[in-house]
């Protein structure tokens, strides 16, 4: 970076220039007044001197003792500081002078010393002291001198003196001119100037250093860390974090920068996910088309054969298996297409236990080959629930096949357990629909939290506005904040479409003070929540008052190789596979999609070398178990 | 009117052509085959067929292009479109392009037979004469659905209600060609339907299944219980008393563009 483009240098130059101008003006006027004062002093001194000369020569003037007058002038004039003492008569002729060579010389009345009085035709007689002094140089390169003229007035004693009488009508008889050297004054002045100038320079340098220090501390350092961070982000390192310290504007910028990279990271992950989904869609389309044509051959020929089998019972039974399983393959392929296109299953009332039995019959051979013991602990009182039997069967088969692949020791064991459980809705119920009081949809399919569409809210903090994506799981509070909030700050909630406030005008939060937001859940009342940042309080009267919810729980456990902890969160991702060339990485992604389409939940617990347990919970329709 | 063949099978997969031919022959239909759209276009110019079965994804001229070209010939033959890419979107696209029905691959003997039989009955009753050009009629059939209704092919209809819901039902013509229904498999309240997904499955007395696709997407809020009690209501009063579901449509504006307004059918 160009040295002069640096913000610190620019600031120093700006402040320095201002200081130079202000201090320069101050110094100028200060020196000006100092020199005026000194000159005044000299002027007063010179005037006094000229008066002294005038008074000391008075008697001799009256006596016309020329020699004595000269002596006095010479004695006084012997001082180095006094350059000239001259007395002119009215005609301008020098009568007495310290320098004897001057005597008899006639000074032009137009000359500078006479000009003051003789400018007008009729000469002036009385002059203020200021006009009687003048500062000039005797030679261009000599020191400055000050001249003072002192008119000698006619007095009674002069006109009546015995020796020589001046006519009584004359007012001014002559002029005493004293010239004093200003060398010392000038020296003093230049010393003062030097002193002031040096202190000004020291002041400017000092100010620059102080500014430089603070700019480096408050601007340079944080800006450098921000530049480093942006460079990191530019090369794709979105997990780079700036150390947050201080509370000034740049610290706020740092915080919001960190927040931004966090959001970018989340968004990139989502983009990667949707990218995977898109390629999955293309793959599914291709696979579906390619598989469906040969399947058409199998299904048409086998069903045709079945038509012609006549009374051959054994043949008929075998053909029926082919037809049934081909139709199931058709549903699997359709499911793949549906999954890629996120459509819903074909649902009907079925019993999970029957589906599990069907699924096991499909994989019995594989279990035998791998010498795996399968244990069923099915709850016979399980209620029928609405689901797509083919899809759920596919889920069970996928999970069993996964377990078989995970077991590589001799005493492999898989346990399938079903039961009915009751759970409080808090912390598990997914909000799938939410609107503002004006009926605008608040669900955001583009921003998913844990794979589920979030609730998008426009939020205002004290200094900023942005969006919050609320966790769609009631009571879980994994919200995504788009802007920064202070601890305990109350957030204003608005509809992102129409801007209507989502705060409840009456209801208050857990402390009976905090405002509460109210989001309409169509046909299920409203969701209330605390507006304080970090406050974990939510109420959903529709469910809270309804009591526990009923679920059918399927637990499928194996004693296989397990999943390393850091991989557990990846296993439901499309194209994630541990089977190398053997797997497509789609199995568990499809399982997740199917369970999600059934409004259910699948979770996994695993311990390496001990085994893995998948737990599926499917809601029992309209079944509320009262407290 | 003399027909050269009963059925023309168009598919680039010989195993599919073979299988379909076998089923048709078993049902005593004469068949002709073509393994590409361009060959098929040559053939339909030369010969007359009662029913055409056409695949979508084929090299050179695909199924949709074939439909476009075929309608330019001013022929009114019912065309059954099949595809291995069996998405709801393809079904809707085929039906809006004038297909008689969409049959997803793979299909069984019964599914194909019942669709062909329906097409044959339709062909017979509409008394299509391939020698007559009907220049100003884009769609061959007069469908008696009222003017505020929209239809998906000649299979199902939708009517936008004032309160934001929509009524769904099936076209009378479809019902007429399936024979006597033995069982209706209706969806339940709260289930979701998608444009092109199964709306209703009718099992006729000859035990063949007839699947009707939905004209709109949405969530079912009411099922017409009267229909469940008296199946004939669909046939007798298909547009009023015989409606099937009331749904809350999810994307009615976009989806109506895929449907044909019944008012445009009036001649």
C-alpha cells in the first residue's frame, strides 16, 4: 500500500496541517505583538533620551555656548547604541551633530525624517510621539535603527535672550533628531521567533506521534485482522473467526463479520446439500428410466404367463411371487423418483408388525447366508397407522441390509422391537405450517434447520434489522439468528411479508414482564415464545393442553462395527457411503426422506465396535393420550 | 371404415414392443409396430389404426413430438402414452398434449389390457372416422363438463370454489368406458394429492384396475361420502352430486394452466 494512502498517515497529515495553520497564526500574531511592544519600549526610551538631550542643552542654547552643546551631544552620543544625535535649524541645516562631518549639511525637507511635518504646505508644529518616530536602515545590510525627532519650540527666553534673539512669532526653532540602533531588539525578536517555531514543530511532531499510536491501536490492528479474515473467506476458509474484543464500531464490524461467515458456512452447506439432491434427482430419473424398461418386460411377461398358467397351482404361485416383487420394484423406483421430487407417499392403514414381517421375509436368505440371528420383539397391541406400506417396508429392509453389512463377526445379531410410546409434544413436535395474523406464510423451505423448513421472522434489534429463522421443532430452540443481539435484549418480531407485528399485546413471558411473540399455526392455535435473546421459553397451548402424543416406535439394533461419532451426523446425507463401490450412499437418505414424509422421526445411536441402534417414531393418527 | 391394424405400438425397446404385442395378440387385436417416432409418423400417414400406444423417450422424434405431429394429421385416434420416466409431471404433460391416458412403466398384463379396452370402447362409441378431417377441432371429443370446470385430459375435472377450496371429480366419459365398478378406492381426508398422482382407483367387475390422476395438487379436506355409498352417483351426476373430494389447493394458479377449460370444448 502506498505510504500516503494509509489512513493513519492521512489523519496525521490532516491534523498536522490544521495544527500548523492554527499554531502558525498564533505564533505570527504573538511575534507581531511582541515586536510592537518592544518597539514601543524603545520608542519611549528614545523619546526620553531626546528630551534629556533637549533639556540638558537648554541653558547652553540660551547662552549660545556651541562648544558646550557639542560636548554634551558627544558625551551622550558616545554610547554605541546611539547612532546619531543631530539638531537642525528651520532651514534644515545641521547645526549640531555627534558626527562633526555632518555639521553644516542641509537636509532636504522632503527627506523621510522631515516629511511627517512638512508634507503639508504649512508645517505642523505639534506631533504625537508615534508620528515622530520612524524605523529604517542606514545601509541596506546594516541593522534596523529607530529615529525620533523632537521639535525645539520657541520660548520667551529665546526671543528675549541677549545674544541672539529669535523672532517671537516663530513657533518651532529647530528639530532634535536622535537615531538609536535596534540591533538588540531585533536579536531578542529573532530569538523569540526561533523559540516559538521550535516549540510549534515539537507540538506537531508530538501530536502526530500520539495520533499515530492510537490509529495503529484502534484502526490499523482491527482493520488488519479484518483484511486477513476477508482474505481467508475469499479463498474459501469460512470457518475462520476473528477474535472479538472491545465495543467500538470496528468491534461491531468484527462481530457482524463473524456472524456473516457463520451464515455463509451454513448456506454453503445447504447449497452442497441441495446440489446433492439435484444430482440425486438426475440420477434417479436416469435410473428410473433405465430400470423401468427391463421391468416392463419382466412384469408383462410374468403377468401374461400367469394368465395362461391355467390350473397349474404351483406354477401360478411362483409367477405370483414374480409379479408381486416386480410391482414392489416398481414402487421402489417410483419412490426414488418421488423422493427426488419430494412428493408424498401412497398412504393406507397398516400395521407396522405386518410390514416388519414382510420385510424380514425378503431378507431371510441374506440373514441365513451371513449367519445372523434376528430377534423380533413385536408389541402385538400395536395400533394400525396411516402409512405407505411399501415405503416403510423399504425403510425396514434398508436398515436390516445396512446392519447385515455392518456385521462382520460370526455371532451377528439384529433385534427389531416395536412398542407404543407416549411423549410430551415439547421438544419433538415439528411445526409444519405457520402464518402471520394477516395470513402470510412464514415457513421458509429454502432455509432448513436440521433438514426441516424453518419459520422466517423479520427482527429488529436496538441498532439493526434482519431475519431470524426459528427452529420448527417446538421447544428445541436451535434458532438461526441473522443479526447480532445483546444478551437479554428484547427482539421485535415482524412478518417478513407485510411487516405486521407478531408480538402479543397482552400476554407476557415467564417473568410476567417480557413481551411474547404469537405465531398462528393454522387449525392448531398459536405458538407463543419469549422475545428475549437466549430466553428458552415456548408455549403451544394446542399441544400443551392436549397432553401426550402417541407414537409407534421401531427400534432396530445390531452388534456390528458401529459408526464413528464424527460420522453419525453424515449418515443420512445422500451419497454418503462406507461401503465403497458396493453402495450408492442413497439408502439412508431415502430412509430419512420416507420417515420425514410420514411426519416421523428417525435417530441413530452408535458405538464403534459395539453396534448401532436406529429408532423410528411414527405418529399414531389423531391419537391424543390424555394426562 | 376399414382399419389396417387395431393397434400401433411405438417403442424403441424391443422387449417392450414384444411384450405389448403378445398381450394384444392374446386379446385378439392385430398389431403393427414402430421403434421410433419418425417411422411411426410415416406409418400413421399410410395406415389407419384404432388405438396407438406410444413411448415418450425415444431417439430422434420423442413421444411429445409425435403427439404434436400426429394432431396435425387431423386424426382422432386415442393414443395411450407410456414412459419409464413415470413422474406425475410426465403424466400431466402427456394428458394436456391430448393423450387418451398415461400408463406408467412397468405395467402388468391387466393394467395394459384394461387401458386398451377402455380406449377401444371410447373409439367405438365416439364413431371416429379417420377419413374425415375436422380442421377446427383441436380436441376430438365433446366433453359435457360445465363451463366453469377444468379438465385433465379426458380423465378428471377440477372446479375452483369461491371459498378458496376446489372440487375434484372424474369426467363422465371416462366412467362410461370402464364397465361396471365393483369397488372404489378413495383417498382419506388429510391426505395430499399431486397433479398427476392417483386420485381414485376403480376396480371394475372384470377385476381390472383403472387409475384416475388428480387434476390439481392439494390437501383433501372432505370426501364425498355419498359417492362411497352409491358408486353410480359418479356416472349419473359426475359434475355436481358425484364430486369426489374437496381440497385446499396448493398451487392452483400454475396448475390450472396445465388443464383445459371445459368452456373451450363447446362447439
